[in-house]
C-alpha cells in the first residue's frame, strides 16, 4: 500500500472520532504513505482558521495544520463549504484546497485504501 485517503464528514469537536482520524493519519505519514484528506458535509468546519478554545485543548485546525506540515494534502468540498456560509479559502487554514466532488472521485481512483469517518 502506498496511498491512503481519509474522508471526514463530522463537525469539529467530535473528539474521539477526530482524534482517531488524526492519529491514523500521523501513523500513515510516519510510515511514508501518501496521505490525502477530504473534508465534506460538516467536516469542512474543521479547517476554519478562526477556531477558539477556552480550554488548553489542541484545536482541530491546529491538528490539521500539523498534518499538512507533515506532508498530508487536504481538500474540502467547495459546495459543502458554500452551503455552510464559508465563501472562500480565506476563512480556512493555509494549504487547504477547495475542490469539487470530481476531485474526490479522482482521489478515490488513485487511493490504495480509503477510510471514512
């Protein structure tokens, strides 16, 4: 196996599910796998740059930024983002690409394994 695609649909702060996803992605990157992440539905809210926490928790945007820094490529459904009032990539962390569902189809076609949350 050379590549792994994660599809994440859940909103921010679904802690155990999000942590499991992040830990799997980190492990895959450490093993040298090509990691692509696609956020759709409420999952697009995880990449908003303006997240704030009143606790000392690591925010979803911080974990995703760490994954990007480690080599993961992150995409989100542009239509899902627009339906949730997110109009441009300016409101998201750097290096997150707004794409169409056609891009997802291409990612699926190239992935050796797919994990959906």
